[in-house]
């Protein structure tokens, strides 16, 4: 990483928004700095949308003055309780805040705040790599303020706290999640002293809201290699406290010659495999939860060794509880994850046996529009160290994919409804809603999925009439 000069930072600040802030701040006679993630990401050559400006004075006053100078098109949102203001302009957003110092009580991560100096403000930052500031005043434009050697830590790819990490994490335990999240996103390592403080303060995570924890977990999930974050959460002792169902996957049981793989590390490998193929957050969650039912279905068979029969069904039933506990959306996203967890063994079973049209047709019917994501998950789930076995599965999966395309073109069974509806069955046989209607409708569906009847109305109608006759049902017209 090239060490940047003041001239590099001046070029960074040569844009309309910064020129305007500089002009207004100098007119008001206040010090102001662009701070934190924006500076960090520029040094790392990463894109950054967030612009945070710290003012030694009133951030709200400077934001209003800049907004007034812009005039039409600028929108100011003031949060007086927090001493902050957001300026929206030309699709961008700048947050202004006054420099401050903070103090904490033991039972809350919400600090008592009072006005402070720039150094006070930088000291309260979570990590040295975020305690960086660039001066926006004309006389010192582009001057880097780095009191805790954050640039050196960027060069060393190190996560470290500016002050005593025990105080940093005890004051605001969410910083423990942020520590691991930044290490995961940036592919940095955590300073040894800082990591030991994570372990010592892990119980403090109890005062952090579930929503904030889940927000950090989602950011870990969206990283290039999420497994790094979950391994660090486990090493620090945080995982059992925030995600016990995942922590329960850990460990290997042995009886004689029989042993099963560590399902925790297998799961993380599957997640990383999925991430190489998709940035879909909810597909990644499905990968993380796909074996969540294994601890509850674990069984030792003296003839077959360790089995986890039905873990897909049990895991699917656990998904709503996990989402509810994590304060994640209880909507179509949860249903999508639940479906993929419940179905994730189906393509594997098909690929391990003869790939029949009937089995593939049923898979397509049950997965519907999520079939491609399901196949991506299942291919990622093949983590066998036996190269020949792994290749055989992958070859069969390619055959399953080809059959899915062929059968969809021919039979149109994705998300299909039987071409003879329940209403038509009742009308033909003069029935009200009853068991016989459901039996006929189910028989039509099964016949189509088995390939015995084309997915067409007339063929399905003829099949219905034969089934009804075998059941002793007669159409209304015949009875008359």
C-alpha cells in the first residue's frame, strides 16, 4: 500500500461538496474535518459513500449554513438530541457532528455526551483505522490527523483500539461485533491484545439490541469470505451468546471407527462456496442454516455410523424461530430460506441415484422459481475430500440441471397448478368442498408429476373422469 501525501488528500477533497464546506467553515471561523470511514477507505482504495464531518463547535450550525449556501436542492435533517445533522444534496449525503467526548454507565451502551476537542473525538472512535481525520480548512487543507497510528495499522492490516480495549468494548459492546466485522470485510487480523479483550468482555454483548447484532451479522455475511468472521466469533466466545444454534454444530463425535465431520466448519465452507457464486444475502443465510437441524437429529447406528436423518425437515422448522430471535424479517425472505433448508437434500438424493424425469419434475414443482438458487446451494454443499466422489456428484448435478431445463420447456411444471381446478371438479360432479375433491385434485397433480399425464387440461380432465369412476363418482349430467 503506497503511503499517501498531503497532495493526494488535497486532490481527494477537490470536489464541490468539500469546496463548499471549506468556504463556509472558514467564513464561520470553525475547524472542521472529514473523518473516519471515508478517509480509511480512500487510503485503502475502496469505494465509500458515507461522508462524516466533525466540527469543533456546532455541527448543526455548519450544516445549516452549508445548506443555506446551496439553496434549492439541499435538504437538512436535524437530530438535535444527538447533536447531528444530515445534508442531502445531488444524491449524496454528508453527516455533520460536533466534536465531543463521551462517558458510559455499566448498564447501557448509550453514552453521556459533552462538547470536546478533535482529539477527544478521535479518542472515542472504535478502532485506530477509523480515528483518522483530514482537515477541510483552507489553511490546513488535506492535512492528515492520525494520533493513534491508524495509517500504520492499515499498512499492517491490523484491527486495534485507540485506547485500552477492555474499556472500549465494555463501554460499547457493539464494538466487539464491529471489530470482527471490520476484520472480515477488510481481511485484516485482530491485534492480540484487542482479541483477548473480546474474550474477556464477551458477556457484555447482552446489553446490545438483537437488531444491532443482526445488522453486524448481515455485514459479515455480505463479506467475500464470511467464514473468517464466524470463526473469530467462535474463538472469542461470542457465538454461543448470539447464535447458539450455529455454535451447537461444533464438534466431532467418535464411536470406534465411526466419526462424523465437524458440521460447524462444513457449514462455513458451504457458505464460502455460495459466496463465490452469489451475493444474495438470503441465499447465504440459507447456506448458513442448511444443517441447523443436525444436532437435534444426530443418531449413532452401529451398522452405518452417525446419521442425521430428517435434519432438512427439522432445520426448516427451526428457521422461523431463528429469524424471530434474530429480529430478521418474518416475510417472504424467511419463507425463501425455510424452503431452501427443507429442500437442500433433494437434489443431492437425486444426484446420488438414477436421475429420473419424475424425481426432477417433482423437484422443479416444489422449488418453483427458487430452483436455480437451490441448485447453487446444493452444489456448494458438496465438500467431500474424496475427489472422485465429489466429481461424480457435480457431474450428476449438471445432468439434473439439463433435465430441469428440458422438463420445464416440455412440461411447464414450475409453480404449476393442476390444469383441472377444484372448482371445476365440484361443478362436474355436483359436489361441495369435501375429501373427494381433494383426492381427485391430488391424483391429477401426482399423475402429471410422475409423467403419466401431460400438463394439459384435456388430458388431465380425461384422467380425472377415470379416477372418479373408480371412486364411484358420476358427473351431474350422467346422473340426470
